C-alpha cells in the first residue's frame, strides 16, 4: 500500500506492560513500514511501577523520537483521559487506538486504513463478532461475560456496530475529538459510549473482522468493579441516548 498523504498517530496507553511493549511496538513498526504509510506511536504510560516507561525510553532510542513519542503521566488516571492526553500530542490526522497487551495484532491496522480510504469512513472498528473474527485464550466464563455484555449493548443501544465493547479502532482525528467531548463515561465503558455518541453524531462506521488473543504477559485489568461500572453506565446510556 503506497503512502496516501495522511499520517496515523497510534495511541498506546500502558500500565505495567514492560514485557509486552517491545513486542507490540516491533509489530507496529513492521507492518506500518511495510505499508509505506506515515505514522507515529504515542506511548501514554500512567506511572507504571514495573518500569514500563524505562523500557519505552529504550525503544525510543532504537526507533527514533519521530516514531516513538513518550507522553507519560504521573499516575493511573483512566483510559478515557489517556486518549485525550495522547490526542493533544498527536500530529497525525488519523488516530489508531490499540491495546498494548498484544490482544490486538497490528497486522490489522493496514486493513483498517485500506477500508477507511475505500469508503471515506469516519471510524473503522475491529470486530470479534462478525465474519472470521474471534477470540482466543479466554475461558468459557470470560467469553460468556463478553458475549452477554455485547448482546445487552446491542439490544439497548442499537449502535450500528457488531462489537460495541471492543477497543481496536481507527478514527478521523476530528471525529474522535468530538466523540470524546460528548462522552461522560470513564474506564472500559468509555469505548462503548464512543460508538454510541458516533451514531448520535451521524458518523459512518465500518468494521474489519479481527482475532482477539488474551494477553500472554501480565494480568488483566478487568475485575468486579469494572463489571459493575459497565452495568451502571449501560443503563445510563440506555436512558439518555
């Protein structure tokens, strides 16, 4: 894929990802370099105690300050504010949001970009629940929770997207800024609300089937508190949208 005149800012919020960060950045560089597209990777570390920021500094020396941009924060302030922080420093006109824990494979980013260019879509979202998309490495309970959450979200919110709870997406920068400004949720529910607000604004959404793989290193940040928060915010969005 030849360069298309656009620049893609890839946001990587991190917290205790020192083992995963070298791999995810290597993969991003590999696939973006092969695509011939202009890009930058913005690492937003929230004060990880495991040394993630030190690893990021080493990676910046390897790949260059123009490719790996460090914009750390002093403490864990949440996913939504991490994106806002990253956008402020992004020099691209498109934003890619991807998890740093290797659950999202960067090989899909060029597919997102190709589809976006073909239809001039405002948002391209990765989906685990359409086409040949899927989930690997989760036990039955985790799959049941995810499927159930997505089903309830579909029924209550009608988002015009098959995977409302996913977080691997490509946005036009101005579209992302407007969606974020409309959101009131924090944490994991933030991703869900983003597509709901996008629908309200009339933005176009396309989907690329992806394979989601459970993290290899580290532990999941999803716990009982996040599940309760998800339920509360789902009901709030249902009542207000």
